[in-house]
């Protein structure tokens, strides 16, 4: 299995764009996977917000995109039986 480089080995741009917090909480595989999904959701919402702030996408497009990724997150929670 390949190991990911530690934070100090990653390029600065990658560390800034793909921030991941360490998991804190009751450990289970389901909780860990959901935490990763939740962090991905937050990152994607952040990108959508940036696009909207720069007038690259409309209000309704931003709303639609966030609604879609919210449904993905909700579906993953159900599938993980959390």
C-alpha cells in the first residue's frame, strides 16, 4: 500500500487547496468514512462559493450544485447506517 506524503512533503499549493483535518471522535470505519465525505462536502461548497463570489456561476447554479452534493452526503450517511 502506498503511503501519502506527510504534510511537510506536499507542495504548498496542494496543502492549501486540500486541507484535511484529523479525525476526532468515536472511531469506527463508518464514522471515519463519513468524516472524509463531510470534509469533501465542505471543500466542494467552498469551491462553489468561490465561483459564485467571482460571478463565474449564478445563484441558482450555486444552489443546484450545493443541493446535489448535499444529497450525495445524505445518501452516504444512510448507506453507512449512521
